[in-house]
């Protein structure tokens, strides 16, 4: 199985377009220790020829351009794409807006929970994805689903979607529905990815608000996990004067602290741990920061655009 990190940053990318935070100035200046990053997404393949996207970021056109594995193949004619499917983990703008880049009547399948499919169905702009070519298939929480080409043949791996602590997408929040803004289990999911032999290969969890006992037991001993690395500390954006929300308010754990990711996953015997979905203010984005040194000493990697992993 092959994995390519198409985008490693959180919403808005790195740097965000209007952010003048010291951390964001570095990639604009071309600092090699703090390279630019696009918004989070993976490409996954069983054979290295046909690919499934895990989330479709607004930067998808650029991500396709930057990664030749996703270019049209000459032997397939004048219209082609190796992208056979897109799996969505939530309805956040930074995970669904990229679907609009895929509107040229190219066959592929969108996999998502009923909740997220309802969101797409309720927004007419997504009708640019011609249903004659683009199928929408619901995923059931806790049920293994073999991913297929548009013709129904197997792509060689499967996913098990499961709920994780999180929140409804920002643009869907309804303050009249209480503290959780109307969030349901299907709003934020993670994926367990299995090969065609049924062996778990990795977990993908770009958003997670809390490490529960149930979740810890599930991922314990995993060979690989891509995990939410949005903020270093919960009040990072408020403290640095670039926002008004905490990480918890946005549905994300912090990397540091007693309740943070480093502590929560320290004793779970996970072979390889990789942060993804990293906010423009998070100092771990810079390879020369003390915070990057701390996460690396704790056995973590920080993903970057174009990072490739073969399992």
C-alpha cells in the first residue's frame, strides 16, 4: 500500500492568506526550515496506479499538479484521471471544497456518512459533479467497506469509518441546538484502513477533540496513524492575537499538555505516528523549533506536502 500526503496543513494552509503571525512570515520569505503547505489530504493506493483521496481540500488542483501520480495517463487517452474515489471524514470546507475541482465529468465515487452526503445534497453547488459520472455512496459507522472503481471492481483495500469526538463543521453550526451546535456522531469520523487480506495498515484521524478510553483501545498497537496536529496549545490563536477560538471550540486536541496528544498516545505502542492538519500558528511546522524537537523526541513525525509512505 502506498500513501502520499497531498496536504499537511489545517484550514487555510500554511501560511494562511491573511496571517501575519511570525510563524506565517517564514514560508512567505522562502525559509527552507518552514516550507509552505497546502490543506490536509491523503492519496492512498493499493498498487501505485489508481488512487483514492482521503478528503478533497480547496487546494486539490494544485495538489494534483504537484504530484505526478495523479496526472492523466497518456495511454488512457485525452481524458483520464488515476483518482477513482474520494472518502470524506467530515463536511469542513477544507475537506469538501476541493470536490468542485473534479467537475469535468470524470467518473469517480464519493464515499461519506449519511450526514455528510446530506450536506452535499442540500448544497446545489455540488451538483456540478454530474451524477451520471460521480456516484455518492454512504458509509455506515463501524462497517467495513471495500472501496471500488466506478465500474464496481475492487481497488484492493477497505475502510472502516468510526466516530471520534469532534464537532459539526463551522459553516453548519446552529447555536439554537445547544453547546454541541447540532453535532452528531457522523459529523467527525476517522478511518481504519485495511488491505485486501484484512490486515489493518493505518488510521487516518485529521480531527479529534478528545482521546477517550474507547478510542485509545481501538488504536493501541497500530502500525501507523495520521493524527490531528492542529494546535500546539489550546489557546494558541487567542494568545497570539490571531483568533478568538480555542482548539477545543474548533474540535481539536492540542499537541502538548497533560491532556494533549503527546501524552495521550505515549503508551499506546503505535509503531509510527504522524501529525497532519497543522495550523499556520503551530510552531511544529518549523523544523528548527523547540516544539518540533519535542515531538520528534516523543517519537512523532510532522507530515509535509509530498511525503510518501509505503507499507
